[in-house]
């Protein structure tokens, strides 16, 4: 699979470096390079690319603003010298966030993540178009009546199936058609192309609870709840009105609430 990509950065040296990296990566094809988001906008609207390597701090229209008006089918990898935008990048569905100076191994890892995302997306689309055989009914005598909660789940991420212990999951964030699973002692979330609903059905309901349309948490891992928000380090997860009552009932079984 070949991914078309474009570079937007107002620093010529940064553009040249990223162009070199793209040329070294067999599954990437450079479709354009631009020194500002405004210059890129007409071309990318007319001819969307698969992947955009996007700087954040640029004059007139910065990368974060540009990402919100970009074609929804384009995936973004932010390339910036400023770490303070990392949290915001997840809110606009960025696949990765690379801090300058960017090494080729880091670039290649992010590019592989994009390739995996497209392979999963297009693979699932093709699979959905195939006729599925009718499932053979299971005899009642063969049904397992001694099911217990699993200790782990298998998640497809990048090129592999990853086993994740439930006891290590902090929370899960849903972003459009994929999820990010935040795990203890891991610097980056595990990315998987699946819906929140599908993942929620895999998780035992006595250990995980949905607190927002976009968030599932493991209450056992919660240390602080502040002003209707669950605090995980520097991340604040809102508790929405639609899920608040169930969450408070869940908590009331484990805490002394006024």
C-alpha cells in the first residue's frame, strides 16, 4: 500500500528534512510541500492526501486550527518543537506527535502507525463487503455455563495482536472510528481501529464504566475526582450528565458520599 502525503512547515530546513525522510520510506509518496497552511488549503481541498505532516506554530493559520478544517479522511502527524500541544493533538485525531529535532526512527515509527491505520481501515471495509457464512447453532449442551471475567483482552494494533492485561488499563478514549487505550507505565496509548461500543462489550462491566461518550474508565485506578472530572495525571476526563447517575451509583458502592 502506498500513502500519499504532504508537508506543511514554515521552516525550509524542516521541510527539507521531512522530504528526505519521505523519500527514504518505501510506502510514502510526497504529493506536495507548503510553507503555510493557507497556501496548502486550496490544493489539499481539491486533492486530499492520506497523511499530512503538519507543523503547529505557523503565521496566519496555525497547524492546530488547520487540522480542524482539513478533510476528515486525512490523518495527521504533528511535527513541532513545542510539547505543550500534545494533549490538544489527540483532540483532533492526530495519529502521532513528533518533537523536533525529529530522528528518522521516530518518523518511521509514526509513518508505520499511519500505514497500519489505513490497512486496518481498508481491510475492514473489504471484509464487510464479503458474504459471511451462516453461523452454526450451538447446542445447549455445549454452551459454557462457567464463564468468568477475562484477565486480559487481545487488541489488534499496527501489524500485530497485542494482549493487554485488564489490571493495567487506566482509561480508554474513543476518537471517531478508533480507540486509544491508556495503560500503566506506557508512554503512549495503544491505538486500535474499533468502536467504543465494541470495546465496551469486551470489558467486564463490574470493572469498567463509561463516564462520557468518548471515555471508559477503570474505577479501581481512579485516585482523584475533582469538579465532576476524573484526574489521571495531567489528563482531566469529564463525567457527562448522560452517564453521571450510573457512575455515582457505581461509586456509592465503594465510597462514603455525602
